[in-house]
């Protein structure tokens, strides 16, 4: 994992961190039943909630019509 998370030693030390490995954990250690499927589901649900929140902010703004249409289209596809 450390080879993919390359940070300068000086930067790590300036934050008071011993190493990248000291700050990284394998998610499977926290949730034994974790799978790629559950991660995808959680990611899709998070995106859906974020888009719904953004939609509620944009609805009264006429300049955002295209963005609203794109978001609503994505949300409809998620319900299939």
C-alpha cells in the first residue's frame, strides 16, 4: 500500500506521523463482511443523497436547468 501513497518524508514528519502505514488501515479490518459490492452500493447511495441535496438547492435557479436535468436522469437510472 505504501508504494501507492507516496508522500515526502519531510511532509509526513511535519505532521507528526511516523509513516504512511501508520495512517492507513485496510477497511476489511474494520468490517469483516465488506465487499466490492457493498462499497459500490454505499458509494451509489452517497452520490444519490448528495445529488438530492444539490437538487433541492438548485430547483429555483433557472441557470441550472441542464444540471438539474442531468441529475434527475442519473437518479432515475439508479432506481431501475
